[in-house]
């Protein structure tokens, strides 16, 4: 999947290109599934954001993927042909093959019992959620407000916060309330009056917050007396209020993704797949995700 110009879903084109092969320090992964993230279509529509990741036109599309190693370079280590793996390759994941250097982070073994669709949703969203919670030093006994709790990052943040022993209040549209309760969150409608609704749910107050969509939850937390250092926002978007930290996938600590995988394997975290689209319908998949009404993750099948 490539694009020759920046824009919306209409710029995405399925193209035949020469088959890539692994260099000495690389493995080649035959991709079976690619998880979509908002950053994928934002990169494809914003030249400045693409430049931040070193992408120039024509560019590939997607970040998260899962599949099977089918070529191993002579100097590559840690993986053998036939290994099931998942990883992140910004601007390259929606393709038949992805090349990954084994000397850098970005590729993990997929445990038995975890399907490729689920594995393909983990790197960007899982690491972002982990970093967002680590930035506020979430701990047992906290009451945390999570903005955008039903989104692709939110589903991980809610469950990780619950595992940490926190009480979770999550902002969402009313249509997602049942979905959020199933994940262990207490839902609250976003929009005007949010502070009053949160206060009614938690009259004793909230102690931390992370905003995964926009800045409304962060500003509400400040209004409710939460210290700025106990509030985080995701890295994209406008500058946060003074003292509030920004967090992204690259800020996650060592072992963060492995802990998420272990929790999924143990049945402590579930990964709701909102929809799976064949690669030929990727424009529809991106449009669906951009509307931000999906509950969970969207996956492209290859």
C-alpha cells in the first residue's frame, strides 16, 4: 500500500513493486495482518508529520504488523525462518513483506495462543498506553480519568490501569458505555459539563489523568485539582497545559510490551477487534477509523 501525494484515504493505492529480500542484518516477515493506528493516516495526510519519521514520497503505509519470518540474513540474530512475530515498521507495514533489522528494537515473538490479528494491534497502542500511565506514576488506589477510553490506545490504558489497582473513569460517547464497563471502566460522557459529571462519579476526587484524544480530560483534571505532574497527554496534538507531560510509544520503558503480551496470554487483558478489512478495502478501513466511532482496533488482513 503506497501513496504518491499527501491526503486522505483516496491517496492510498495498492501497487505491485519488486519483491524485497533480507539484507545480511535483516529478517523478512511475510505479513498476515496489520493493525491501524490514527498516526498512520495522519502521517499520510501531513507532510510535516511524515518528515518527523523520515518518510518521503512515494511512501508506504501503516506501522503495526504480524506475520511469519521467511528469510533470515546471514548476520541476523534472534529469529529463524518460520518464527511467528509481530512488530512496528513505520510507513511499511501494509505490504506482503516487511524487512526488519534484528539489531534494533521493533520485532517480538508471537506467543502460542495469541493470533496474528491481536498481535498486529499491540506495538503502537500498547506502548503508548504504557508510557502514558508510567508518566503519571499510576499506582494502586489511584482514581484515574482516561480521556478517549474506548479508542485503540484507551482499551489498553483502561485495562493496564485496572491491573495496577486503580479505579478508572473513562470519557467516551454514550454508545460506548456498555463496552467500557466490560473493560472495567466507569464511563462518563465527554463534552461540556465533564468536570461536573466526573465530580458526581467521584465526589472524593480524582488523583491522576491521561488524555488519549485531545486535551479535554487533561484540562478537566486540572480544574478538579489534580497536580500537573500527575497528568499526561499523547504526543500528537496541541501543546499540553504547563507541567503536563506528553507521552508516546517511544517513551515506553523496557519490557512494557512483553508485560502486555504476558497479560493477554494470561487472560488479564483482552483486545477487542472492532473490524477486519481485506487490504483491497483499506480506504474504507481508514475512513471508518478516522470517524472515531469504533470500539477497539481495526485490522487489515493480507
